[in-house]
């Protein structure tokens, strides 16, 4: 079973680029004026697109930031999917390593992405519609992660264990980012998203068999 995502066509890449431009414009305006002080027209104007283009891609102004919130998870799953299927001990280690690497903010682009996420999560604290987008992004990420983990774990894996692992990993990152956003901790080092996420993952996955050990009868 292949876990590598299919290559995008040129049209799909252009669409994704436009969506990301709109998402960044929305994030900038939410940071500057808050969701209540921002309209869909404002976002379209900042992104340099027509309002009808905005609504072609997004249902609401809050929905516009979904590609920005989902981007890190997409890259993380791609990194994890590239790992070779391993032994029972190998997959939990691969999960932890991929999470730590994806949140490490190794360059300024990655660090900037985390800062955008912090700003959006802080704005979401006062905006139920924005929180709903965040929760939806996490749910969709968990469902996609289940497919990746199933492919890496192999046919002998317990589906329930795979599902639990996907939920634990997704929640580890979600809780880490939310906790970090509530603080003034840096993007790297103590209290960073990477450190918090690894800590959360270890707590949530404690005792999990994951690759389908059959319980003794």
C-alpha cells in the first residue's frame, strides 16, 4: 500500500497557491484587526483577487485560513509517509521523530508559519467560527494520518491501535500548539511546540501496542 500522495497537476498547484495567498492575507488582517474587524472583501483586496474568486474557494472569512493551519500537518504527514515501514518499535519512534522535526522551526519560513499559527489560535479564543475551522483541520488531518499509519504499520496491525495512534499524534500536536499559543515561549528550545508535542505524544501513547500485537488468550 503506497502512502505517498499523488503529484498535483499544474492547475491544482495554481489553485493551491491562490488559496495560500488568500489564507495569508486573511491571517494578516485577523492579526491586525481581528476576525470581527475583517471582511471577506478586505481579504480579497489584500490578496489581490476578486471577491467571487474568494468565494469560489472559501465559504467564509474564517474558512480562508484553513490552508495556512493545515499546511504544517500536510508536510508532517509527507515526512512520515516517507519513512520505511519498520518493526513494532520503529513506528512509534518514527512518529515522535517526524513530529519533532516538523515542529523544529529549522528555518525562518518554518518559524514564521508557527508564529502565524500562534496569532490565529489567539484570535480563535474569541471567535467560535475560527475555532471550528481549527477543529475541522485537525479532524481532517487525523483521518489522513490513519491512512499513512496503516500503510506503514502493515497488514498485521490492529485497526483500533492504528486509529488510536492517529488520534494521539494529532491531539499531541493540537494540544502542544494551543498551549504554546497561550504562552510567550519561543519557537525553539524550552516550551517550544516541538518540545511540548513530543511530551504530549509520550503521555498519550503510553502503553499503546500500535502494530497489532495480539493479546495473549
